[in-house]
């Protein structure tokens, strides 16, 4: 066992504090990673505050992890000491179900093992990336291309793949009109990736406050959803809408923006059920769908795509002691566009 420095939540209400976590010995198929940066995802906050169900405290969260390999097990072939690597939202799955065999581990029918607050297949509770080291099975470790800065690579492991996967699945590309709802951590990545794929991108944000950013990230159009006329102007326009907002929205209004056979995909999750008016689907044979992160192979494809197309998230690097303050700012949407913890400040 390895005892390493970390930041942990001790209850749903107390601030995160410095702590230590135990990492298992490096097994034959494991990789030991010295973590350099860890992104702060809104899911981390929901989880530590118990908003997505009971969690075991103390708990270290973080599932946007990048670092360097410092040790490998005897049977490891995919990674070597010194490699730049990343770990996203999963660290294991059953590997036997049809989805795992198809490389869709995120949809493992037995349930994938989350990077934190999950019970791993050896019975231990997983602890996330706000820490100096992590031990992960080689199959769930990604290669981070040289062209992507470490700190910028971190948010790709959750925000990047969460938006890349539905864009790829629903064929965003040249000739396709894609709308991105919300311009936060997920939304800004969706804009950059969809634009790099060659789609015509429109941002639908509450106000025009981030318009300059949206256009700089590759969007062609930018509309305020607080302006009623937006929904009239853009009626029957889009092939694909990526909804990154985790608050309730007027589904009739948004579905009305889809053209024939268009799909609206939610990657943001409001805590309450969302009423979907079925007549809004009939009209233009529209679909409403959800999407969860991406498989390991697809996550690697996304990292390689971002390296090739020079796509990187906008990050604000913070020290470990600034995490509680960063959480407050995430909740107020006061971040452009992702906080990343400099894990050197935890050593
Ligand atoms: Zn996340
Ligand atoms: Zn499986």
C-alpha cells in the first residue's frame, strides 16, 4: 500500500481538507501515475455534497487526471515509465458484457467502476484524482499526446469526451448544423470540438455575455435564450442539439429548433425529471436522447483528435488550497471555463 497526499471531503457540508488516501500495490496489470493536474468537474461537487446519493466519507473526488507513469506491473504492455497519461471517469468494468466487448465500457451492463466513490472489483472504494498518485489498470489509462499541455489535457478526460462522443455518434461534421446549449465547462468544449469536426455551430446561451468567447472558440452564431424571438428565428434549424445545461429547460421550445430527423442530446443532468411534450417529437420525426462520457478507445480517439486539431479547453490553474473557493465559483458559473488543480501544490 502507498499512502499519498490528497484533498478529501469528510461530510456533505464541511469544506474539503488536506488528507491522505491509500493506493493499492501496483499489480501485474497496473500503472502507477504521479498526478500533475486534476480538473474540477461539476459532478465532483454534486458527489461530495451527497446530491447524487449517499457516498462514503472521507472521499477524494476528481476524474480528470493527468500525470506521468512512474511504475508499471510485470504484464503491462500499453504504457511505460515516463509516459504522459490520463485517467477519466472510469477505472474498471466487467470486460465481458456485449458493451464492454464493443469498447463501450461506459455502458457496461454490470456497471462500470467510477474513478471515485465506486466499489472496485477487488471490493475497495475508489478514490479520485485530487491526490498526488493513483494506481489504475492499464486498460483504463489513456495516452496524452505531446501536443496537448498537461493542464489542458485534464478537462478533456471528462468534459472533452462527454461532448465528443455524442457529436461523433450523431455525425457532427461538414454540412451539419449543431447547436450547443450552455457555455460552461461542457459547452465550451462542445463548441470547440463541433467546430473542429467541421459543423456549423450555434451557441444558445442565456445571455450574450460570452458571445466573443463563443465566436473565438469556433461558433458561427450566438443567440440569447432569454430573448423569446430566438426560438422563432431558429425554428426547424438544427440537425443536432447538445444540451449541456443541468437545470430544467422548456423542452417544447428547444425540440422545436430541430429540423426533420434532428436529435437533441442531453449531457447535463437536471436532478428532477424533464417533461417531454411528445407532440414536439412527432412534428419533424425528432429524437430526444442522452449520452454518457465515452468508451476507452473513443476517449483515446478524442485525445488524438484534439491534438491533431489543436483543440484545448480554457483552464484556470489553481493551488490545492483554493479548491473550496473554486467550488463556490463553479456553482456561480464564475469560471472561464474549467478549474484545474496544480497537484504539485499537494506534495
Ligand atoms: Zn466529470
Ligand atoms: Zn461490461
